[in-house]
C-alpha cells in the first residue's frame, strides 16, 4: 500500500550511514528513509525538521520517498 503527501518530523538521522527515520504525523509509527529518497540535500536535514513525504512499499518494508522539508 502506497501513501502520498504525508507529514511528519525527522526523528533520527545517521549521516554516516545515509539513512534516518521520520515520525508520521498523527500516528504512532516511524518510517525509514534512505538518502536516495530525499529530494533536497540529505546533509541539510536535521532531527526535528518538519517534512512531507510519500511512503512506498519495498521488499524490506515501508520506506519514505520524495522527502522534502516544509
């Protein structure tokens, strides 16, 4: 199931490993994101940034895509 135009907040980001997690607004879940799913400069993202994104299902589970700061 793919979802689009979700909002959330960057919870954790591991620059050295090129990924992080975002909390989905209004839900008690977090979604993984990889550097390749960030539409802007990955290194400009910070924990606590508000973002918009889509969720795609991959062979490893749900993953945020098209992630941009709001």
